[in-house]
C-alpha cells in the first residue's frame, strides 16, 4: 500500500549557550548569540539573566555578533 506521508527528518541538535531569567516565576530564556548585551536583562520581568546551556536545534545567526552593534543602530 502507498503511504503519502514523508519520513520524519531528524533535526540536528547541539549544546547551545543560553541566558535564563533568575526570577522564580519567569520562564524566559534566549540564545547567547541572539543577545544584544554581554549580560542581558529579561525582556519580560527586567531582572538579570544567568548563563547556561541547553540542547537545542541548530540555528545560524546570519547578522553576526549582536553584542558588538551599537544600541539603536539597525542590524543590517
């Protein structure tokens, strides 16, 4: 019998540096290579974030190093 469903493709994952919110009630986090500051603050509750690692799907940030951009300047 013919099955139209395509086989599920495995998404490659790697250990990725992330920032997680310190606040107990907040579950916010972001990838390090998408952060604008060297030590970012949470965009949800405005508390400091702590560095960590998580197994995540591989993503490539094509805009380069976000931390080297000046604040207010467009990321071209």
